[in-house]
C-alpha cells in the first residue's frame, strides 16, 4: 500500500490518537498537493479563475492562498516530512 493509503486507513482507526495524527498528516499532504497543482496550472498559463473553478472556491480565495507562495512547491515523500 502507498503511504497515502496507509494514512487513509489509519484515519479510520478506533484509536483517537492514531486517527487524529493520520487526519493531520493527510491534511498536510493535501495542502502540499494543492500547492503543487496550482503551481503547475499557473506555469501552464491558467488564470486564477480557471484554478478556482476546478477547486470549487472563489478566485479571491485561491489567489489569496497561493499567490504569495514560493515557486517550485514540492510534495513530501515520507510521512516524516509531513
């Protein structure tokens, strides 16, 4: 299984400590992936509105969240980097 799959399984744990840690790690992974894909979209010339439409948020929200972020976002490879 992949790490994301392992985290998803752990998020359903009956042990609250394990489940909450997994939920937090998945949230960090999701943020990293979103940043990476927004960076890719902008590099390909997408407008903030196009990105917002795909994410289901307002143009203002996506711009505020991502416009100031550093270029070259990366996705962590291991859970320890999450």
